[in-house]
């Protein structure tokens, strides 16, 4: 067996190993699959509001200011975990956050927000998950950053950890 | 002996194409119109379950998979064709939701690089072989 035959495959294999190792050690963005809606206008939707008698209409809610949209549910543990950071984004960050209650029980959701604190300016009910599908949501909690013209700029899949909290603040500053 | 092993492996590999795969479609989802149901199954098999990302929504028991299966069946009943349904889903979830990556300029490497590398490797082996025979 000609030993020279082994050099090129060995080089290729080592290069592949180096690429994999590099990808493992760098800090990769864990926000999940990039949203297909980035730089597109928010989907139009209309539903019931959780906490008031009014209807919840997308065109009324996004009013020339940077807005966060947070899909959550009471049965979702990571949603519970990130709730403090959501409150922080609203209180300390002064950000307007709209909540979408995904496939949940209305009474439970109202109670949950009462007990844990309500960071949302308003909450819409997505009983069957169709609003979530229109937003390309696949794993709650998911948080979208929408700029003042109603364009989606960023989407994070999973709970807002402290690290992601900082990232969101940076993004908000960047799109001001 | 090697020939027998080869034939066995070839046979095994080919038969993998003909299996009854498990599916997650529940009885109440099944459409009464057979043609529509077959189309729904066909489309579902090409849609990735975004929760269990290696499975199709046809095979996945995740809640989102069920929602999408029902959505696809509703759209078929509305008269939409598969192209419109795929567009509806990729508009919201991106190309990643298709299990078969679409053939675009940007996915050319994904589709053709393996064959390309195979051919290069074969040429390389032949070339080295020829070189060693000359000495």
C-alpha cells in the first residue's frame, strides 16, 4: 500500500477536525434557528385580550416605539424561569413588552401574572397556537424584538437568561 | 466471502427503502377524502418537526407537529396545492422546515459537494496508482 496515498486524506480529515473543534469552543449564538421573519413586518392578528375586555389587535399595539413580544404559558417551566428577566426588561429597561399567552388556560394565566407580577402592557390569547405559527414560533418561550416601524429585528428561542438579557439590551440600543 | 457480505449489505440497504414507517397521525386528523389525505401525508413527510428536528411532522408526536398536520389538512381542504402550502410554511419558518433542502444556488454545495469529493478522490487514487506502477 503506497503510504503517499494516506497524506491527502489525513490532511483533509485533520482540517475537518479543526473546524469542528473550533465550532465547539467559540461562543455560538444559542438563540436557535434564525427567524424567517427577520426584517419583515410583524404578522397581522386579532384575538381576545387576557386581562381586559378589549380585543387585541396587532395594528393597535405597535405604535412607533420599540416593542418586545414574548410568547409564554403557565405550563412552561422555562417561561417561569425567565419571568424575572422579563420583568427586569420592562421595569429597568423601560421596554414595552406584549405577551402572547400560548395554548393556556385563561384563569391560570391571569392568576400566574397576578402572583408573579405582570410585565406586559397587554396580553393576547393564542388559544389554538395559530398566532404562534404565523410568527414562526416552535419552542416557547420565544421573544421578538420589533423596531418602531413594526419590523421584526431579532428573535430568541428559549428563556431570556442573564446573558441574553444583555444581548437584547444591546440590540434595542442598536435599533433605536 | 467478501462477495457474499457485499450482496448481503446491498440487499439490506435496498430493503430499507421499503418499510412501513411509524406515523403519528391520529384517527381524528385523517381526512375522509382519500386523495386529500394522501396528499397531506406526502406533504407532511417533507416537513421537519421543529421540536424534534430530525423527524417529519408525519412521524413526530410533538404538539406543534400535530398543529401543523391539521393546518396542512385544512389548507388542502381549502383547495391549496402543495406549492402554496410549502410557501406558507417557509414564509414563517424558513427553508429549514423542509426536510429536503430546496435546490437553490446557495444549496448547490450541500447537494453536489459529496459527489464532487467522491469523484476527486477516485481520480486521486487512480493517479497515485498509476504513478506507483511507473516505478
